[in-house]
C-alpha cells in the first residue's frame, strides 16, 4: 500500500466508484451526488475535511482561477497585447494596460518577445475560459534568469507544504530563489548546483509523487547530499 | 448481415467453442495503465489476441474554431488499425470503417465524460489497434476509458466495451475471429458498470428478443468482470497493489 498523501484517507478511488451516502456531508471537487450517494468522478485519493468529501486527483489539468500566481511563457505578441502559455487549455492574454511598463501601441515586442518567461497573476477568468493576466502587483515581473521546471498541477500544494514550509526548506537546502506557480511551473534561480539540486527534487516528485510525500523526497535528497559530502 | 456460412462448424459436439471456451466465457483480459509517458493518460488492453493502446491528450483549446462548443468540450477520437494488426496488411490511414468506429466511440465517451466542465475545449483520444482478432471497437473503448481515467478527466463512470453474438443458433459471449466471420449475429455494447446504463449499442445480424436478452445478460456479466480488471490496473499503477 502506498503512502498517498500525508493526512489523507488512504483510499484510491476511480471514476464511477460509489463512496457512500451523501447525507450530512458536502460534495467537494471530484465528487458528484447521484441518488443520495457520493460518486467519484476522478482517479485520486479520497479526502474528507471540514465535512466535505473530495478527491485529490492523481493527474489533473490546470484550470486557471482569478488570483492565481502563474509562470507564463510568451507565445504570441500583438501590437497591444501578449498571449501567454500558462500550461492550461487556453492561452492567457496580457494587455499592455496591465503590463508593468508604459507601452506604446506597436512596441509590445520591445518589452517582451516570444519565449520570454514572466511571473504574472490571473486577473480574470470568464465562463468561456478566457483568461486575462496582469503583471501589475508586487513581485510580478519578467524573469530574466534562472530555470523553469514543470511539476504536475496536483502536486503544487504538496511542494509548498503547510504555510510554504516545504518550499522554504527546499530554498534553504539549495540556496536558490524558487517561485512555484499554481499552473505547475516552478522558477528557480541561483547557482547551477543549487538549480540542479532543486530540479532533481522536483523531478523525483513527478516520478514518485503519487506514492511518496514531498517531505520524504526532501529528506532522502538531504541525506544523500550529506552522504556525498 | 453476418457471414452465416452454414457448413462452418463453430461449436464442438460437447457444446464448447472451437477454442475450448464455454458459451458464457470471455477471452483472457489484461490491462496496463500509464504506458505512454508523453501522453496525459494512456492504457494498453490485451483481450484475447487483440492489443489496443489508447492515449489521451488535453483538455486543450479546440481547433479549428468551428468545432468549438461554447458550453462543453468536444471529444475527438481517432481509431486506427495498424497495418500489421491483421494477417492481411491493412492500407494505412483513415477508411470508412475507422471513421465510423471513431464516431461511435466519441459519442459513447461523450456520454460519460463531464464535458460541461471544459467549454470550448477538446479532449483528444487516440486508439491504435496493434493486433486484431474480432471485437477491436470494444477493446478500443475499454482502453480509452482507462486512459481517460489515467489522464484525470472527470467521468461519471468508466465505460466498458464488450460484445456477445450468435453462432449456430447459440448465444455466446465475446466472439473470436472465426465466430465473428462465420457467426449469425454480433452485439457490441458500451456499458457503464456502476449504473448499468448503456452508452452505445450496435447490432449486426438478427437476434430474437430472448436471444437479445441473453446476449445482454452475458454482456453485463462480462462488463463487471472487465471493470474489475480496469480498476485493478489503475490501482496497480498508482497504489502499488490490487484493489
């Protein structure tokens, strides 16, 4: 039996699986109610918290929500806006009015070109999944240095840990600046050894994250580093 | 209309089938989830001598724009038989049969996937038949269902493809190649095992109402069995053990 996620009920559910009666409880994400019983709609770990039953999916696509911090990659440039790849079904749109610079019409490319990486926030998502991004805000900027590593969207909270504790521990261990976007992209900046260490920790999470907690992975990595030293 | 060659014997004198199976016995089934690292979800199903691999990509923005639906996702299925999947080489590429199977499979999957969660999106399902021995559309549907679950696509249930038919005036479960070619009827269905609903049904040949009921009884029994194997495959991949 795998460890699953710390604190979660150790039960893997598959789509269509009946979980139990719905009386007195609320259906969270990954759950529908049919004939007064909960039915799982996604493959994942069953979790019950605050009287809400939900499924922590093993695989999931990024669904942008207003306020999300994302690491985006410029995919297209127009006269007055940029289209960003935010690892979702749809590209995010960054109008020049929400860029951190004063941009003249037609001069968008002078500030950011295709392939540039930015730290942005989701300003708005409408019912048709149109995503508007903003770079007006503290810390939102173009990322000129460092590396970007992809992590599964469902593991973002696990990388951060309670109150960003695990993320801070990883930052301290590799002595790098690390930002983890809700869209499953982590930006790492520091020495090449530090970046390499952080990337291998995240890659291990990608490979073994469904059965191993990120804290366990960090412990193993730190022990290995001490052993090598 | 099925072949129905009267002089081909498909049942032994003791009532068993040519491969030794009983009339209500299925060919052996094995399923593996997550076989393709580049896909968002994937599965390989071996059903008798059939081998199908399904890969799921998305949800992604639907292109071209004319196929977008403002209130739901579209499911784009491409069913294809590999040229080496049968004893006679198949000409590569789409043909009338693969187009038909792609369409019915997409419609069956649309009825179980919660498509309303992803407006204007597309979920791409690629089904490749690597080896064929009758019943490939059912095997393809089963593989697609496991691949969709592996990709984290929300569904009401995991659809199971299964078929029954009639040979020598006897209703049998899960036709093999000889039975499919020379039998009297074929009834492939897509079953939602938890709710007992039918998401797709085709019938080739003739069955009386009683024969139809018996064939469906066999199909439901087999669907439960295959569903257990599907769940086991996912648990083996992610939970490190059987259900």
